C-alpha cells in the first residue's frame, strides 16, 4: 500500500463515528438479572444499579431486586434463590440468568451454583465485596448467616473445597482496598474468577460506583 493510499484509509476510518460497545446496551440475547443483597440489606440496595441498567435499555421485567431474611442460613437462602431464578426465567422466557451479588449475597448464590444445579441456569455471576473466604467482622454477630461468614467456618470450608468457580458460568469479583467490612481484602477473590481491584470505595459504595457498574454490565452482557 502506498503512503497516499494508507493516508486516505486512515482518513476514512477517522471519519467513521465510534460505535458503542454491544456489551453496554441491552439486546435480545441479554439475560435477566437477579440481584442478591447482603447481610441486613434489602432490595432497595440495588436501586442505583438497577436504574443504570434501565438507562442502558434493560426492561424492568429483566431486573429482579429480591429481598430475603439475611439472618437465616445461607443454605436456606440458596434454596429460596433457586425458586427466584426459576420464576425469573419463566417470566422472561430466558434460558439463562445473570446473578449480581453484594457482600454476603455472594455466599448463598455460590452455594446455589455449586450444590443446587445453578450452574445449568446461570451464565454469569458477580460478587461485589463478598466475604468469599470469611471476614473478621462476622465475629461480632451471631445469626446463623454470620457464623457462616466467619473465616474457617464449616460452611465456607465446604463451599471453597475443590473448584471455587465450578461449571460454565463466568465468574467475576470486585474488591476495594478501603472496604472495612470485608477483612482481609483478599477474602473476596476466587480462583478461576476475574478479580478486580476498585478505587478506594466503601463497602456500600461498591453498589453505587459508576465504574463498578459499567464493568459489571460489560462482564455479564458479553
């Protein structure tokens, strides 16, 4: 190619407007999303993130903000989560779901994937500040779910045995160096997942940060 031709080609390429990544917008291939809050949380924790998904084209029918009793064992929550997944799939006609979890919500949803055939229904799983290997803040609360979040608990030992990211779903975690709820910070990351360090965000700030949202959206919407 001559220098003149190469220059002309570059000029044409520069004149073509940049296209938004397909992962940033809802398409007919996009999965419905089930949001799973953490300890002492509720569905409202997800309002900011769900609104951002709606702004990017997701219909409300594909965004399920779910509230459960966070004091009960994560194994009980996982069974209820299984029912919620089936309801969401039936309501949308989809064949797969994306699960986005915050904090302790990562534990029940991981239990669902590993032990309740969830890997056959989930395409992607996200953990924002999840105590996947325990946290010392759980030492000061005594609900069934709290004892399961303690480092070295029998629940976590079983959950993390073998493959930490089983099956075909895509796994991703986000952790903040300024999260004072999950100690140590390294608890969040999982072998086999894409593990991302965020900016200096609080534990709850992971739910509302625009960068974390965009990265989560693009990860699940591949």
